[in-house]
C-alpha cells in the first residue's frame, strides 16, 4: 500500500467532506441531482458547468451572468430579518447585500468548491485578502501559529510584521528534508491551548519546494489545529488538498492559474467543513474584502479552461526544465517534475502534475541573472504567473527583496534565482543562446 493511502485510510473518518448541511446550500432538487452527477464527473466537466445560484434568470443563462447589484429586493420583513440573522429562508432568494453574497460571486465560488471538493468557498478581492481573512479569522491575541516555509513574500510579511502587532506568535518550520521523525519533532512545537493554526504553501515560491500536506493535515488532526494550505502554484487541477490530504482550508490567489489571463486580482478560501466556511463568511463580511461581480465573472470564465491550460503548462514546464537542466550556462534547475528535485517523489504522491513554474540559477550569480532577464526578446519581464504569456523574473532582487538575505539563505540556501513561467509558444531555447 502506498504511504499516501495508509495515512488517508487512517484519516478517513475525520476527513469525510461534510456535504450534508443545507444551511448554505439552498438548492433545488434539480440542482442537487446535477451536483450529485457532477461529483463523479471528469475535472473538465466540473470546471465548465456554471455554479448554481437560486434565481430563475440566472439559472437559464448559459454563461455566468454579471449581477451588478449591491442590494436585492426582499419578499417581506421576515425575509429580511431571517437573512440578516444569517439564516436562509426556504424557497426565497438568499441574497441581501453584495458584501454578504452576490449571485455572480457565489456562482464562481461554487465552481471552485466543486473542483476542490470542499464544503464551500468564499471569493475575496485578492489572494492576500483571502490569506489575511483566514489568519485574522482564526487567530486571536495570545494565539500561536506554526508555519511551514517558504511562503509567498506578502504572506511572509503579514506573518512576521503584522501578526506580532496583535500579540500572535509565529514558529517557522523548514521541512524539506524528508524527515522520518517529523511528526514527533513538530508535535513538540505545539503549545497546548495556544497553537491554533498550521499553515503551509505547496509548491512553494520561488524554490518550488513541496510541503508534505499529509504531514501538515495529520499534525492538525492530532493537535486540533486548523490546517491551511496556499495551493496557488498547483491549482485544483494538479492538487486537491482537502480530498486527498484532509487539509481543512485551501487558499488560492485566483489572480494566477484560476483566472488564467493576467486580467484579474482575486482570491478564494475553500473550507472542508461548514463551521469553518461560516466562520470565514462572518470575517469576510466584516473585513469587507469581497470580490465584485465583474471580477467574479472573469474568474468564472477563466476556470472553464483551467484543465486545458494546466495540462499545457505542465507539459511545457517539464520540457523547459529538462532543457535548462542540460544547458551549460545554468547551474541549477528547481522543478518538482525533475527526478533530481529533492521532493520529486513526494510531489508525485500528492500532485497530479507539477505545474508551470520553473526556477533556475544562472551561472554567474545575480548579475548574470539580471543580464539574462533584461535581454530576453519574447519572454516578458514581469511578476506573477498563471496567465497565457511566458514571464520571467528575478525573485532575489524583485519579489523576494523584502525577505532578508539572512532568512533567504537560511531557508533557500542560494541566491540569484530566476523564476519563470512557460507555456506553449515560448521559444526559450532561442532566447537563452
Ligand atoms: C500571488 C500570490 C499570492 C497573493 O495573491 P494576490 O492575488 O496577488 O493578492 C499569495 N500566494 C501565492 C502563492 C501567490 O503566488
């Protein structure tokens, strides 16, 4: 039996997705039949089917309609009172005000829920809004969080500069050594009564390191912590942390693969349980970082082609990584799909594909890296990822400049990295020569 199956078997009773409640799923029977069929459908079928929303006009339109309304007409005072008290009213519209929920946003959110196989999803105005809503929603003064490194630059800044201002302590873990005593060792980091969250990101930015999500989820279950993963670099096409690893919360920066066209800033929070989903609803409604209907429309549209885009990203990145790996001017290539990647096996266990991001070190260090990225002709010097263009950037001088050199070298003992995203039309070979 595969290691992943053994742990999954062990966790099964704890991680059965909770789809029974109807509180947030005010669904017609025709709709629930459709969702039942979709549960077992192919990824692409789940991705292209519009998310359900309680409204006849909305239901009959084929693509997701943009409902540009801040507020919604109510049937009677009781309807308004019930919705204000967070309850759904049988047979009536569930919409009160768009900071609470909006049909376009809810429809796109339910597409993500289906792909991530969670209980429910909230859409946020950015990936950072999703991350801060989750962190500030789960943590209070005096609490403690364990963080598996590396994490996105903005996440690193929130954890190291913002959380301490609210009296929340952070312990950093660097687990990329396939440590057989990991469970025991990291259990000792848990402070009874104070540790509430275990946070991870996989694959990690910019080194494409893989965090063992089963380990994170098992630590969470053992010590009653909420396990969170930022799965942006994988997308639900390559990795479904709730269904396969029993994680509690999956975050995406939908500005990347999910939107897929570099024309959108958005984030998502998918929860395994109804309790967590409601908790984040309460936080998001008060913090206010929700996604508007126009951007939700773009997101809903982007998700429909996620599988074809990811399939191509996976294939191209593998070819580019192999090309760079054999190039004399390249010192090191970091790509989980290469056998030499220290967690290639782990990546193969928990992911379906290795993604479209490749990191590499150019011989000659930072200066040589700058020369390369500034002289590429077709590949664009720009941050971000997940769109259809091929991009290149230099994390050590750009996106990860705010991570101190000491920390960078401690967690990622090399400097001068580049990070690139490749897709089908990139003529990288020509450019590097
Ligand atoms: C881009 C990114 C974020 C932040 O998302 P925004 O949409 O830019 O706010 C968070 N995590 C990862 C892994 C990212 O790549």
